[in-house]
C-alpha cells in the first residue's frame, strides 16, 4: 500500500482529476497564531502546518510555501518533522531548505520565490477520516531581515499547487494560506546626563530612551584608570525610557570618562561622556 501510494501520489499528487472545493484548508501558525513579531536578535521560530477537510478520507497532501523574492535569501527551513497523521514525507532532501526554486517559478505568486522541497506527506497504510490534523512542524530561520512586514504564503498555481488527496487519488486544491512575519523597527537607545561634568562623588541624573518596554538596563561608570564600576540596574517604562540618579565613584580619575549601559533585552549599549573635574 505504501509503495503504491508513493508511486501514485508522489510529490505532485498525479491524479485522475481535480476537484475545486471549499472543504479543505491549509493552516500556517506559530504558537497558535497566524503571525509572529520577532524580537530583537530572534533568528528562528517554529512553524506548525495543519490541514482540515470534510467530505472524504485523505491519503496525503502536497504543499510548498513561498516568501517575497526580495528577502528570499534571508529564509531557510530546517528540522521538518512529520506527525503521525501523514508520517511518510514526499521528499526528505535537502534537510536545509532554501527559497530559490527556479523550477517552480510558474507556481510562484508575482514577486515571490518558492522553497525547493515539497513539504507534504502521505499515510503509511490506511486513509485518514475528515477532520483537522497537525501535519508537520518546522523551524523557519531568518537572517538579516530589515524592519517590516513579510507574508509567507502557500502555493496555489502552476506546477506546484498545494493540495489534499482523497482516497480515490483525486486532488482537492487548498485555498491560499498566509503567515505574517513582523520585524519591528528598533529605536536607537541614547543616554543623556545632567550634569555631564563634576567632581568625584557628584550626583548625576541619567535619562535613557530607545530601549525596549519594561527592559532592565544596567548602568556603569568606566574610568580610564580604575576600570568599570556598577551604578545599578533600572527598568524602562512602556515607551522604553527611564530616569536614574547615580553617583560618580569617589575614586574617579580627573578627565574625560564614560557612563555606559547594557539593555538586557534589546542588547543595546549606548554610552555618554562625563568629565570628572
């Protein structure tokens, strides 16, 4: 049965006919949502793929996903794991899946590029009754994405349509599925000192801005002779700002020194000059 299904369905689900119905759905989610906002420094996330159908039992599915061509080089898929519903993958290579499939260009939406591997799978033996099932999970790796909104889509046209196959090997086309990836713009963090000069032991107000909301920020005084002295940890408000009162170390060296910071969430490290008199 498995061998017959593999030959009959294959990756393209070669079939006797097509049925254009609205009784099947492909679902792309992460954490139960159809969108994700990537925090600063995030390099990957888990994408779950589910399918739902009514009116027939299924022996497998085929699908591909596509991303905007302008950022296709920033995406890869890894760790594709198939669930028990359809455990027999249509393709297993490459293990790291890039988005650069020129062979599938006729199936890509305008301005989009498809990944190189059919991500669908088939049953081992018996067909699966109608319902909603988790089919697979995979890791989406992203590098170098600028701030913006990017939409990942399933394929719906050309030689690589996304489809569910019933137990008579008839293909049912999925409506297009969407998953949105949001990369927020990161404000440049800054420190402002008042006053910005004074003797050892002076009290200085430090005002920070441009950090993440509710972020802990460590402050320190860096002396050209004595090194780094911690000044405390402070929490930003909802707009990423904070105000702190600190004291210049009593052993501070006369001359130009630095008050620095480290945002424990954003990783930003702005500094400000302080002149010890």
